[in-house]
C-alpha cells in the first residue's frame, strides 16, 4: 500500500479535511520530504491546474499524483450530477470530465464525491439515481478512453442520500453494466458513520475498491480518534489492495503535525504490524 496526502487549493474549503492548503509547490515539497508517495489535489477547477507546471513539480520532488478531487464543482459552483436542471447536469459532467482528463494525463484518477448530489423535493429518488448513473457513464467513458479509473465515493447521510455505504455504492454501479472503470473510494470517516463493520465492508467489496481516504473517526489524523486501524489494514491486505492510503484529514493540531502523524501511522501499520 502507498501513502498520499491531500492539498486543497479552494478558498471555500478552508477549515475542511485537507492537510495542506494554498501553496501547491510548498505542499508538494513538504509531502515529499516526509516520505509520502503521492499527493491528492483538490482544485477550484481543471483550468486552475497547469499540467506542465504540475508535472515538473511532481518530477522535481520525486512524488506522484494519486488523484484529483472534483468537489469544488459543488462547493463553489453548486453543480451536481443529480440536479433536476439538464443544463446544470451537463455543466457538472463537463466540470468533472475536464478534471478526469488532466488527472489522466498525469496517471491519476478523478474523484466524484459531493458532486453526486442527492434526491429531494425537486427530484425523486429514482430520478436522482438515473441522473447520477447518466453522469457517471459520461465521465467514466472519458476515464476509460484515457486508461484510468474513475473513483466514486459514498458519503455519510448528512452529505448525500444517494449511496452511503460501500454496498449501496456497489449496487448503484451495477447500473453501469460491465467493464466500466468506476471504482469505489473507501473513506474511513464516512464508513465509521455508516458501516456496521468497516473491515467487513472492505472485504465484501474488495474487488471494487480503488482508493482509500485514511483518517480517524473524528476526521483528524490517525491516533486522534477511536478507529481501530489494525483490522482495516488486515482487510485491505486480504483483498490484495495496493493502492493509496490518502490522508483526507483535518490539519490538526496543525498541517505539519497532521502530516507527520499520518505518515508515521501509515508506515507503522503497513510495515510493522504482522501481515
């Protein structure tokens, strides 16, 4: 398993679960110095990232790009794939696809989390599901053409009502048919709220898991909450997971301390615990 850490470039996300913020070059340098294998970036849009500059930064520091988040599409522009307005849904899919393309050019995946939207007064549960599947089909088609996975993240009940567990997400993705490149993002914070057995859910959906957000029960770095990481790491080993454990955590008590706490936890859990 490999390590990654989050970097947010979105002003509206300040105070959210991103370890580093604002200065991309400085954050990548710190991540590399601490020994992280990769970074996960949360940009305002695809146009906010210069592919050439980012590629050089990563190369200069000997670090990879794990994934790019699309959540600013919702946070900043209020775009979602389940919006009742067709033009808004098209704009949402376009926003995501542009990020898919720049992520893929650097060998990384894009993440769909908050942009999945929700059902409610203006859209029925069935309609929202169909709209989401339509958007996922569009975006996954772009991902497949570029040879990368698209990551779909189930969120807790307070953030969406589309899919809140790995099992619900896997059932939803059956609507895409076979041979699609969408994989599940297992976020340990959301899973701690929604799953009755986090390790069991990982085992049950093992073949579908493509990325892990590695965080404690209170969204702080490992060791500041009550998550028992041993069984989770064991479950990931059992399913043969070799992807990223990515720190989408609050910068607690500050960014540098959170980064150091996380890399030490990942190294201990993956290198020193019995296999």
